[in-house]
């Protein structure tokens, strides 16, 4: 680990509870003065949710922006966070943004879905009405 040579200031390491990341892994980082934080015990989706957020952050912001310095990055991250939580629609919230209430005029598509019933090798489809 050459964090000192890269002049990187790392305060926290966040990782899941995978068996491959044992106590010896944590000792290396704690010796360097980095606090190791593990994700929740019974929160298997937490890692996937954060990976999705970082993928969106990278694809929509950092891959398309020339970042000048740390202050510029911090300002962009705050602005993106406000956009992501206040404007962007989320499928899990019925196309509503997390910090806004769900609009009244959202059409529930469940009544237009097609249902599939398996009958051996055959599949029957019918519209839910």
C-alpha cells in the first residue's frame, strides 16, 4: 500500500462481510490509520443499492465532466445528489423522486400486465384485467 506516496487521505474503508475479507485484511488498513466499516449484517441488498448509485454517479457525472480540483468535485457531488434525490425518477418508488411525494396522476401499469402460466412445455398468456 502506497497511500502516502499517492498523497491520498483516506479516512474510511467500507466493505461487505465477505469471507475473503477477513481480519488480516482489516489489520492492514487499521495500521494505516483507516477506520474499517462493514455493511449491515442482515442487509444483503445494501451493497447492490450503493453499487447502483455509484454506477449512476459515474455514468452521469464523473465520466462526462472535467473536474478541476477537490472543491469543484465537492460542489458537483452536492449538486448531483440534489438532482438524484429531488428530481430523478426511481422505479422502486413508482417513478417518484425520493424527496418528493408520489404524484397523483401516475398510472398503475399492473392492470395492463400480461400474465404467464406454464403448462409443461406450453405457456399460456393472458392480459390481467
